[in-house]
């Protein structure tokens, strides 16, 4: 398999903790191939930086030219550059490469060391603002760096808005915790909010900033959008902090390594706005959702109840109260009498008024509620199902402690137009392991074998919409069996040759 190529244009660290040394470890954790372009040489150990020597711009350009034809990058991460001339050289490199193909640029503005050394004067800051930030796909400063780059102080979201990059993540490892959690502010095309993870109590944090930016660059080279790349970067860096070690008298290096993406404790929570409010998922002993039917009328609710379905969603795309109210009343009463769990799509205030047990909302609907509306929804006591399609949406959904998150579309779907790629079974299984709340599979499930395959990923429920057909009494039994992970009787047993190797 060909590995995506990432360039790191950064400084050396003679102590092996930060800079290119940290970048190499993180690139290996992501399985990308790293090409190193040296922009500065430092003399340092775990306690201090004693000398910084920027590389001549001509030599910096020569390194990039040598790589460009044979090993062009999918992403470039910058670290310590050393001066104005080096910043402008990097801008030239990026422009030349982008004339050939898209290249993501992730800027880690290394403006100083935690030991106190400063690496950027006012002219260098100006060069960053003029030459690099407008070209950046993502910039990853800590708070102090963000304020220097923006030439402004104040709330982090306001400072981030002054950074003229396509996306920004202001990391909070050097700032005060909120509720024992480290908060990073993400602002991107797709999402904005606080990403929250418990702080790792370790003195060995050298290279964490480099590692975070390199992780984001690696993820973007692998095809993730900036918002998802930042989620993965936070997971990978937290994992690296957990494995930091002593290598000298001062702060030891973080140790990036594989395995971070399979650890549920590393998945952060994400706020819905600028208020850093997150509510971790709560453990609940609840019935399995099983086969989950989505219908569009009270009559249809009665049909699928009669067929044996005990998890339903009533999705009526109307705001006409004269039609909606009687339909909800009938559906709520029918599900209560049958001992079934009903989720009302969208109309949560009316659902609460009429005594429904649960609602299902999309992420855009939840955003539109605002902070006060979301708080009122949580205070209502309604069980909440949330549609989710990406890593950052999963992190954001989890912060409302939902009854379940819906992962989809698992297969291509024609039920509605969606900008998301199909998740596939591998992603579905990953979500089930990582979410920390029940996961429901949805999207493109038209045949019993698909319901069976989704169920065998360990999910809590499997959604069917069009597959119910005109007569649920005929279609439901096969799907009900499949949603429990059992094969459809007409398929017969697997032959020995088709079984997975043991």
C-alpha cells in the first residue's frame, strides 16, 4: 500500500524531543511517510535552547525542489522556521506545489519554547500574517501564540477569528482547565466548538505542540477534513502524553505511537457553541433498540407495531399543527399501549407537551436551538437520538448524553440527499466501539443481509425506512431476525470455504 507523503518543514532538536524528532514519531503513528525539510538547527537539551541557526533560504528551497518531483506531499506541516526569509521561502514552496496539485498546509507557529526562548521577532510575526496564514489550511497555535499572531487579546474564539486561515485550532494545554479538562478551540468550515479531554498529569510534555500539528497534517493527508483531523490530533497527542518519558533533567518527550484510534477514552467531547459546556455520556441500563422503523404517519405506526417492531421514529415533515398534533397523540398512545419506544422527529416541544418519551434531532436542528434551547431540551427529560456522520459530529453529539447516536449512511441512500460519504461496516464497527453511547445504523439498509451485517458490528439498533414496503407484516420478520445478527433462513448456512480463517 502506498503511504501518503507529508513534508515537515521544521527545526531539529538535538535533545530528540520536539521538532522533526517529534514529527517523525507522530507520522509513524499515523502510517504516513514523512519527508523532512530542515528550516533551522537548534542546540538544546531538556532544560534549555542554547542556540538557533536558521537554514539559508536557498538551502531550504533546494531541499523542497529535490523532493517535489519524486515525493510531492499531500500535506505540509511547518514548525520552527527561524526568520522572515524562511517564512517567505515556505510560501514560495507551497505556491509552486499547488500549481501542480492540492496541498494542505498546517502551520504550527513555533514562536517560542516552553523554556522561555523566543524564536520570532515582530518582523517574523508580520511575515506569518502576510505570507503563511492566508495560505494555511489549518493553524494550530497555543493561546499565547494565537494572541501574538492576531495582535489581540481576549476570549479565545474572538482571537481565533482574527487568524486569517481556513481553519484554526487554539490548543489549551498551557491554559487553565475547565472541570479538569483541557479545552482546544476549533474553528473551521464544518464545525466550531471546544474540544474537551481530561488533562494528562505528566511532566513529560516536550514536543506536544509539534506532535499535535503533525497529527493533524497526517490525518489531512489521509483524506480527513480539518475538523475531523483536529479530533484525531487531540486523540493522538493525548495518547502521546500518556506515554511520555524522562530523557534528561527537564521535561521529557511525548511518545507518539499507534493504537490511539482504538481507545474510547481518548475520544474528546465537543461543545455546541462558545460556552465550554459538555456533559459526558452517562452509563444507562436500557433495552436494546433492535429493529428501528422510521415511518411518516400514525397509520404507519400502527402497521409496524402490529408487525412486532418495538422501536419507532415518527418523521412527519409538516409544521401544520392541525395535522401534526392528532398524529403525534395517536402514535404516542399506540406505542405506550404496545410497550414500544417512540422517537418523534424534530418537533420536540410538542412531543414533550403530548407526553412522548423521546425525540430525534439532526445536528443542524440542535445548533439552531441555541444554548438556551438545548438546555431546555435536556431539562425536559426526553430521551434524545442524534444524527451523526463524522468524527466531530460524534464528539459533539456525545456531549449531550444522548439515548443513542445514529451512524450513517452505512450504504448509499436515496431517502434524502446527503453530502456524506457512506460509512461502511468498518466505520460502523469503529463507532460502536468508541461512542460510549448506543449506536444505531442507518442509511441504505434495504435487504435483510444488510441489517444482519450491521447488527454483527455490535450496534444497538438497525434502522429501516423504505425496506418496510407496503406491508410491514410481510417484511418485518426477516428484518427483525437480521437485526439480531441472525441469518435470514433463505440464505442457508455458510459453507466451510466461505468462513473467515481462524
